């Protein structure tokens, strides 16, 4: 799931006095190697017809590099469950 250059985890939604905390994803930049937390709105998920076309992306808040990483089944589950905007690519015949 993680490693120094990818998505490392997600903090769960917690209810405190009926208020839900926003989901925060821990990530790292492969370019500058900075570690940080991102809100769901800072990530994009693309689900394609294969592993090669399924990925998540974000812009590093430290160095402004565009980051694109492959997303396996578990990452897709975490991101969609955390409210990350998702684009589903349709395969044409």
C-alpha cells in the first residue's frame, strides 16, 4: 500500500459530539521526498480497464510536482471510501 513514494494510509472518520472529522490521507512525494497529509479534495482517482490505467494523482504541496501513482484494489477502496473524486474510464469496443 505505501512506501516512501506513495499513499501511506488514511485516518478514519471519527464522530465527536456528532461531528465527523474530514478524512486525511498520508502521502509522500517521490520527487522531493516530503511527507504530508492531503484532504480528499486534493487527490484524484482514475479507474481504468487495467492496472496500468488505474491510478491516483495529486500535486505535492512542498515542491508543486505532479505525482501519479498506480492504485491497486485496496488503494481504490480507501480513496473511494474517503470521498476522493473518481473518474471511471470506459473502454470502447
